[in-house]
C-alpha cells in the first residue's frame, strides 16, 4: 500500500532561486524582492506588537486589512479575500474553481507555479505559446478550450504587460473563470490594473501581493478582488486562521504609508530603466519590462559564454540571478532590480567578463 497519492508522487516541485549563505555579502537578484526596507510605519508596527496579539487567535476574516484594501481600491469589503501570500490564493482558486479533470490555460512562458498547483489538484494546465516577441496571444487563449484562463500581467518571467483593453477583450469573450495575477502591477504604467473589470465581469479574479512593492515577502500576505460569490467560496475553503496577527498588522501599516511605497517604486523603476540602457550598451538583448526585473539575452558569438555559463560566472562572484531550463528561456537571464549601487556593481562585473 502506498501512502502517497500517485499524482502527488509524480509532481515536479516549483523551482526556487538559490539562497546565499546566511550572513554573506551576496548581491541577491534572483527572487524579485524589494531592495528597500518596508515603510517605517511597518517597522514601528513590528516594534509595538503587544502580548495580546501573540496569545490571542487572529481575526479569521481580516476585517481591518480588508477595510483598508476596500478604501484603497474603491471596492466593497465583501469583494476582497486575504491569503497567506498570493500563493495560497492561487492554490485555493485551483482547488475551488478548477479542480480534477478541468483545464486551465495560461501563456507560455509564465509563472510556472500555476502548473505545479494544477497538477497537485489533478487539474490540467495548458501552455499557450506567446508570440516570438513574448507578447500574449489572447486569441489562442480564448480558443484554447480551457475552463479557466490565468493571465500573469505583467507577465513573469518576461516582464511584458498586456494592455487593459486587450485584457478586457479576452474577458468579454471567454465565459469561464479568468484569473489575472497582478503581482508586479505597481511597477507597470499607470492605468494597467484590471480591478475595474471586477464590477463588470463576474468571472474575473484579480490577485495581488504585498511581497513586491510593499517589501513584505517574509510576512506572506496576498489578496484578491472578485465578485462576492467567488470571494464567499474562497472563504469557505481556506484554513481558519490563514493570516497571522503579525503579518496582518504589518500589511495594514504598509497601506497607511502610500507615499513611501510610491517613492520606492519610482526609484526602482528609474533604476530598472537605467540598467536596461547599460545592458544594451554591453550588447545584451533586453525585453522591455513593466516589472521589477529584466529578462535579457547575453551577447552571442564565438568564445562568448552562454546564458548558463553567465549564470555560473556571476554566482562565482557572489551575484545571484536566475537561469531557467525552459526551451524559450535557456539562452536568457532574469535579473531582479536592486539598489543603484547593486546594479552598478553588476554592470561592472558584466563589463569585466566581456573584456
């Protein structure tokens, strides 16, 4: 008798980026984390935690956080679900709305966690190829025959943004569930979010995270916005206390300091754009990015290292970036955007390796 279900035994786990040794002076640019600390209000909230917040169970409905998000986005509290990072929300969506023997389509390449989660719930995931420039083909998605579509927008790991009018065209023509993962939307051009579609289309779920723009990866807080029946279904299937009291308090504090978030996001976007210019000057081909990372192809030619060799050479110099084995990504590197000093150091190393 086997103790592990066959479909779990067959799973390929999601591949995480390498972790530098604790305490090392590495430049870590492989998980799209913020290079800046959270807001001072967040750090103050952490310092002023009371003993009651630790010994009491947290509010299972996250009322305070939902109210703050309601004010931010102009939606009702009942249209918001809060989760233990967007990864928990992704799992609950697949478990509750897709499930065994149903199909989910998403662009390829995109965030591979969706394929892992689909397989864990015995759902099928269909990889719909992006165009040669990595833009999303909404016609192929719409006509895929899937029961649900997942759109990571801006896309990861390409950094491409599908304009809102194209997103709405897809949603209006597809009768099934459309999940729009906006983990990187704060780094995109203004007006790109699909949240306004929620009130017009009952089949839309917009997923967000506090990990990127709010610098709260370690707190594990995400949320989604959707029609009330979809939110009610998520509430039924979640763990009882899926967000701890500490994380909830930090997320509320982060929302109270929108000026700080706006400043750090603006700084990161400026650094990103400058780094793209530097990469291109070194002969790298760079996909235009609307995120906090860039996907680039190192210069090719006789005697020049390929992307995997670049990855290893950078790792030897204590610089952590991502290399993927995906057939359409194997010749590329994904580099998260750090501080100006970090990106200057990376540029100097790249220049030295090309000399």
